[in-house]
C-alpha cells in the first residue's frame, strides 16, 4: 500500500486504495476517484446494557450515523474555505515554500544542478496550470487539508462531478509516497 503525504506538513492525504489517474485534469496533478461512505458510529455492538430501572419506557439511544466522501473520512481531511483572492495569496506563499522544499529534497538526493533547474521549471509551469484550473472551478471545489493543521500545505480539491462521480485532485509535486 502507498500512502500519499503532504510534503510540507507530513499529513496523510490519500492512498493507492482509490483509483488514480496521473496528469488529469492538467499535467502535474493526480486524480483520485471517490464515493460517498456511510459511517455507522458505534455500529451493532451489544454491550449488554439494560434499560434504566427508573424510567422503563426510556428509548434506547441509536448510534449516530454520519456520511461523507470516503477519502475525506479515511484520511481525516478538513475543509479549508478561501475566497478567490485569499486563495491566490495563500497559494503564492504555499508554492514558494513548496518550491524551496522540493529543491532541498533534490539537493539531498544529489540531483545535478541542471536537472534541478529543469524540474523546477516544470514545477512552476504545473503550479501555474493548477492555480488557473482551481480559480476557473472555484465555485464547485471544496478545498481539503490534512489532519495536521499546523504549517502551510497545498490543499486537495474535491469536486462532485454528478454522473462522473466524486473526484479529489492533488498537485502531485506536493505529495510524497510512503510505501507500507
């Protein structure tokens, strides 16, 4: 199994248990196909409790049910709400931090300087396309961030596409793979 973590915060964002498409809707992005999931609270666990003797007609409390998108529930993602203007400002800072982290990681892996420059140029082109795409679809998108709310991260972008299903989009340069 592969877990995809946010490079900046280390938060778990997705896994390969969801169908994945590379470079959709743009180069540099990953698409995870999702679906609605129903959580059954405590479920059908019988703890052997009896109704209260003081009030025999007291109804037994049912487990609370919740539902949501499976990738959000499974990876404990949180919604982040930003206007278009706030998103632009946030992404400017987040992408600057991510670019430095990507460069640092490549230098640690002893990638030649000319290859680093080439990869950073690709990163910047992919980032520009991703931000344009999000701004074009801003009204239809829910931005999701990981469980670790400290620090800056690149959010995932959740869209319900009706008959095509629910999709979560990630900027793949912001994710690192962890194999189990």
